[in-house]
């Protein structure tokens, strides 16, 4: 019930006026008017914003899964001392908060004229998401029997074929887990895009909700409608793929 209260407030108040919202957020709306949704659609530039979010999220998550799984496989199957140090450095990097490095990061990329670019943001997501993804894949790959790969080598497969045809399909449960966590992180992220994407045309959905904040006031009712429209795509994806998502998380936990 406690978890569902914010959803109730968000959906309930998206049909009210801002005055009624301020007066009593818990009261039911007098009429179910969709004016707030049409207002939010226009002010958020919703079509452009959802396109930006989808492009950034899909490319970032796809590259993260591919590169982190290959990195983890290399670190596991080549038990060199330098690989152990690299893995330890990756894990240790998760301890560094983003807020500690965001000012020098933006300063450097600004001096290189690389801000306000989707690919810069994707590159940063690739870097910041790598440590956790490699950590998760690393533990899973260690449980895969080496004999499966040796059999493929005997049949004439090279290293890339062994990885993509033997190892990668076995990573499906942990791929689902990493994908869920990274999609939620990247889709809902506000801080990093706000530092990189300066132009209104490049804004993602979370950034576009800022259009309801004025200098001295906040237009709460359309803001609630905008938040509903922001979380709706992820919610639809989850409902459609919930069986695979739960199956992936359970199998990953068992491993």
C-alpha cells in the first residue's frame, strides 16, 4: 500500500487542476479531464523526447551488454595477474560517486566541444555502467563449464565463434537482469543528461518534465500527467515481458 500511494497521487492528480492539487492532493478529481495530458504532450515535446530517450537507452544498453559480457569473459578465461588487477579496479570504481567527478567531467568535455550530443551521453553511460555489468557477468561466466568451450574448439570454432555461439546464449538470464537494471537507470536518469544535453531538442523524457517548473511556481497538474507519460513506456514493456524478466532474475539469483 505504501508503495502504491505515490502512483495513486500521480494518476489521481493528473486529472485535476493545479489549484485542486494544492488544496487537497488526496481528493478524487471532480471530472476526468485529459486537458493536462494534451498540455503535457505539447510542452514536453513528447514525440521528440521519447524518441531521444528510446535511442539513448537502446543503444547504451545494447553496447553495455555486448562489451561488458566480452570483457568479463576475457577476464575469467585468461587468469593473468594484470586481469585480476583490472577486475579489482573495475569493482573499486563502483565506490566513486558520480557527483564527485561530474564537474571536472563536464568541464573537460565542454572544453572539447562535445556537450549537447547524444553520442557523448551514450559514451558516458557505457563507461559508468561497465563496472557493475562486468561484475555481474564475471560471476556468472565462472559457473559455465570450460568443457563446453573446449568441445567447440575441437570442432574448429575460433574464440569469437565460441563466445557468440556457445557462451553468449548461456548468459541469457544474467543479460535480462543487467538489461532491466540498466534500462531503468538510463531511462529515468536526470542528472547526467541535464549536464550533457543542453538544447531543448535533445532532451530526454525526464528532462522535458522540467518545462513545468517556472521561476516562482510549479504547474503541478500537467507535471503529474507528464510523469505518467514518462513512466508509461517502461511500464508497458515490463507488462509485456514480465515472464521473461522474472525468469531471468530468478535464474541469475540461483546462479
